[in-house]
């Protein structure tokens, strides 16, 4: 689809566009692909109708925010201190979001048109990675973070308000995606009105939102996955994970089946899949993923 001619940061027609790196990726309802380059501090867009790559957003002064608490105390959050971490797409509202951190505090930006703050967490300083983001409806957000050696889940409204921590690996409501060595987890989640289903670090969790109750549904020991994703286009209640060119499908009960067998793939470009990163689905059900070996965004047509 995009890239494949070497590393670079070049916009334009897909045949000449180049990719530096992809740290997060989403697809909207029109099959436009947005991908985050944290190193270059920009979000780029594959425009499906034009067949071009363009710079969608750059982390600049548009991301500055002057926050004022209930007591009138003001604090300036400057884009120069911002680290962009993860993109998310809310199918219910057709809006794009960026999760970022300042120090170890999280800010969720609405980047659909301009840039505005949608939610934030200033009560805790514990974010090293944003592991997953899910939307139970058009107005709410659920997301997970890992710190040094612990995991936390937050719930909030997308109305420029403080989120609430609802689960943590440090308490009885344990949902642990952390890693002893501090690597980011391969994780994904999907949400319903009353439950959050999370897969990460080869474990499947079910989190009842009220009253909060966490169940470990399944554990796949000694299995290291390359990527994980929810199927935003269909809300089919399934999560997907990959190893090399094989994609697995997992239901809410934690049962895993083979969705795509790499032995069945036919390569039009002749490049065998060694590892899928940032796997997502387009609205036709095709798998789109980032291949860091070829510096390209590729598609498996189903």
C-alpha cells in the first residue's frame, strides 16, 4: 500500500512515499490509514481516495494547553514536553484521538479537525506506555497504561475531564500487562456498555465496569505475539493477534482459533511476512499492518 523503497519521511503518491517508522496505526470509516511517527513527532495519513500520503498533524503549538483546576490554579502544558504514544479511532463518533504523556501524566487529544483536549489524568504519574484504548460509546473512553512494573486501567468522559482509575495490578482488581524488563506489551481491547475485554502479554481479561470485577479468562503461556488488534469496523466482539504471517482470532471466552494461516498466503509483492506490527482492519475486513523490515504498510486481502 505505502512505502517499501527504503526508510524516509517523504509524502506524496504511494509509489514514491517513504516511511520512517510506525509506532501506532488506525483506520477510519473511509479506509484512510493514520500512522504515528513518535520520533518525527507527526501523524501521517494515507488518503485512500487520492492514493497519496500526507502529513496530517505535527506535534506543535496547537497541542499547547493551559489547564486550570477547580481552585483556579493554572498550569501550562507545552507541546515541547509532549511524547505522543498511541492513536485511536472511535467508530461511534467518527473521531480520531491521540494519547500522549507529559512526564508520566496522560493527556488524550481529539485530533479529528483541530486539536483539543478530550480527557486527562493529572492525579497519577505512572504512564510509561499507553497499552490500549477502547470506546464503549461516542462519549466515553477506556484505556490502559503500564508504568515501570505495573498496569492500570482508566475510565472517563471525552469532555475535557479527569479520568478515574478503575483497575490496577497493585490492588485486588488486578489486570496485569506489565513486564519485568519494562517492555511495552502487545495489547488490544474492545469495550461494550458494561464490560472491557483486554488481551495483552498473552493473557485475556474480562473487566466488568460496575461494580468493578476483573476475571482472567485465558492464559497462553510461552507464546509471544507480534501485534494485537480489535476489529473496529464490525464490533464483532473479537480480538486478533499475530505471529509472523499467521493471525489468530479470540472470542470473549478466551478461545483462540486460526483466522489467517500464513501457509495460505500468496504474495503479490514477493516479500514474505516476517513480522506484523500495528495490525488493524479496514472496513472490508482486510488486514492492514506495518512491516518494519521493508518500511511499508501492507495489506492482506481476504
